C-alpha cells in the first residue's frame, strides 16, 4: 500500500451531473482540497440499470479516479452507493465514502418518532440500501421508500419553481402521507435543488436530510483522523472529467455547483 | 452479398422500449413477418448522448441484428435515425429504414400551409434531421422544433392522462404557438402514447404525424418491391432482446405493444 499524502486530491464520481451537489458541500467544508470529479455522462442515468451493470460501471469509474492518484474516493451517486460500494472497496486500499451511510446516520439522529421516509431513483429505493444502513444504527426504526423518476429531468430542465415540480412532488409524496414520518432523506443528488418544493408539500415539521451535506462532513472526519487534510493555503486544483457532452455539463453543472467550472475534459473509459 | 430470403426476420432496434410503438405498427401492417427486436436498455436513453456515442452504439446494435440473419433493418429510434443512419448503412448491404424520412415525407404531404412543427428528444431536435429530410422534399417549407425531455419519463410512469402530462405538454408547446403550424411530427417513439394530451393542447386543426405508422408503411413498400414479403401463413416468430432489465421491459413493453411479450432475452453487446 502506498501511503497517501495530504496534498493528493479527493476523487469523486457520479453517473452524471448530480454529484456536483456533493462537490458543492465538500468545497464549502474543505476549501483547501484539490478535487478530481468524474461524471459518467455517456451512460447516465445509473438509476434505471441493473445491479450488475451499475457495479461494472462503478468499478470503471473508480479505476479512472485511481489513475489520478486520489487519496480518498467519494461515490457521489446514490444508485452506485446503494449497490456497488462493497465491490468498489474490494478494488482499492484508499478510503471509500458513499452517500448512503452518512445520510442514514443523520436521519436516525433526526427522527424522534423513529419513522423515516426515503425518496430516490428506482434503483436506490428498490435496493433498500438506506433501510439496511438505518437498521444497523437502530433496528426499531420504520422506513418507507418512494421512487420519484421525474425529479431528475425536472431539475435538468430548470423547472424547480414550476407548478409541474409541485404537482409531481405532490403526486409522488401523497402515497407516503399515511406513513406519518418526521424525517425524509433526499436520496438522490439532484433532489437538494428541489428542496423548496418538497418542503412545500411535506410541511414544516419534517426534517429534510441532504446526503451531500452529511457526506462532506464524513469526508472531513476521515481525512482528519488519517492526518490527510491538506494544510496548504495555495489555490486548490479542481478538475472535472466527463465521458460525454462537456458543454452541457458546464451549462447545467454551474447551476448545481453554484460557481464557475473552469476546465472540463471529455475522456473515454 | 447473400441474397435475402422472404422468410428471414425483420430486425428492429431502439435505445430501449419506445421502438415497440413502431413494432406495433409493423405487426398491424405485416402480421406474417417474423421479427427480431433489440432494445439497448443498459444504455438508454440515446437522446441525451453525443453524436459519436450514438453512432458507436447504433453500429453495435446493427451488428447484433445481423447475427440473426435479418432481411431488413429498422432503426426504430429517432435519435439513432437522426445521427447514425449513414454510418449504419455503410456497415451492411441489407436495406435500412429509419423513422425520420417516412415521418418527414408524410408531414410534407399533410401540411397545406407549409409549416411543420417537430417535437422530440434534445438529440433529435438539435440534429435538425427532420428539417433536412423535409427540405429534400420541398425546400419552401418552414420548420420549427422543440425538445420535450419530460415526455419519456411521463409515459414510462404511465401518467399519460395525468394533469402533469397536460401541463408539461402546454409548457413545451407554448413556445411553438406563434409559429402557426398545421402539422406536427411526433419525433420520438414514446410520443404516440401522449397523442391524446398533445391533441388537447394543439387543437383539432393540427395533423399529428406518427412516424411509427409511416415507417411501417415504408417497410411494407420496400419488402414488396424486393419480393421479400413473407408469403407463409405460419405463426411468425417474434423475439425480443434487451441489454438490461428484461422484467421491466416486459411490464412497460406490453403497454407500448398492446399485446403480450412471450420471450425476452438479456444479452451483453
């Protein structure tokens, strides 16, 4: 095992653009860190694909990040974190952080009535990955999940404040109503951009858990424990790679990231 | 060149499930023909990908159909027909039919005022493939296009009669209103399932062109001209292949096809 060095970058991958909401939180919490982001835009979305396909693609994404000598890998994709995390961990000795465990842990702490709702893609919800993690913390918590496939294209159209977003949220979340949850996990990296409309539908008494924020906290904890935080105050290097359509990634990506993306490179995996 | 035989199957491919609306029309018009369908469900959708990626995938799909000794190839995918048809034709001596030209020709005949609107995925609309075909028939026709990315997931949710479908259609089609078209091409194989809601928004005076129906007619014409219509009255063989998630394909596919799908095989390309 090569000992990692604090100045090495953090590697982050997602099936596409959504992982940038996780990057946003990592930048906010760890502004000195260099980052390598890979968005697999040629094969997006992962959420509609089978477990074995998601595993295969995730391993390829991980191998790409490892060629950039990253010190830690963030799987900033709920579908890949749900089904491929063990497979990824078996391929590297670097620490690997998914978005499921941090989100699950935060939800367990937040839920006073032990009733947690989870929304995400078909793959994330049907994998029951959040449920399994939640039950590792506390087996007495009741969990209900609901897949919301229209949310991703609504965000990518920029319709976050449109009536269609509100009606779609109402339609999807209606079936959860009788479950009487007090905490909801936004189990897809696109969903933080729909926080306002989801808040309108679920009301003020539900705690919304943003897995991106929780994941960034865990990345900071691990790097701190391992003495791998970058002590340098020099401008960090942030590089973005995609497997297709770099221009579209830049255009929509800056909305997700809340800042300019200077350099995007298209690669073939 | 091997001379094709009337009893060989017709090969049809699409990025996923939408091509089944074309299959439905082929079955209606040519009930004696055996069919091989391939849906590239591991890599769906093509519409969000770059031209070079769509070409690469389409060539792989074509090669798969050719291994099944098909007599004619239908590219039942607007995105692939828009950008990859020449590439596909260069790889085989079998006749290749896309969905663009038949749809364009039917629209030209239908449009008395020479103003045609085209709706489809981002790739189809920005390729301007329908526009180019229309102008080959008549260069004086005015054309306007509008990409409608939410239509596909709305159909796949089965929300064809929901207010969300209506509002989304209104939102997308509003910008076309001032163009004053009399004919609209449904330039995506999912869209025939939204015909009712689109009709409500555009009114009774617009002719809606279903490329699937027009493509089936052209397939019949070509097979007739080449003496390749299957004369047998035996039950034809219809085989369905997908690259991922055969169960989901069966479930949604029967809604598209309007009949049972007996056998679906998952393959790796």
